[in-house]
C-alpha cells in the first residue's frame, strides 16, 4: 500500500467526511466521569499482584 494523494484543505476534508456520514470534528479527550455520589479519589481500588517467574522454562505446545 502506498500513498497516492494527500488532501490538505480542511473544507474538502469536511465535505468528504460529511458525504461519508463520518464526524468532521475529533472528539474531545477527557477523563471518565466521576463515580456517582462523590469524587473518584474518595473510592479505594482493590489492587492485586501476581508474580512473574521469568526463570521457568516455557512449555513446548508441540510436545503435548
């Protein structure tokens, strides 16, 4: 795959996106909303830990 053309004019890009039924404006990036009843920082999160043992041999799936 190779690039054969570049469309740089914003008005043309908007016209193409409108024709395709796609949004012409990028969505705003923001954090997810707070949990109901308070700030997100007020709620504790359960953390978990699973150790990774890198020195164990990797089983060969071809051996069964």
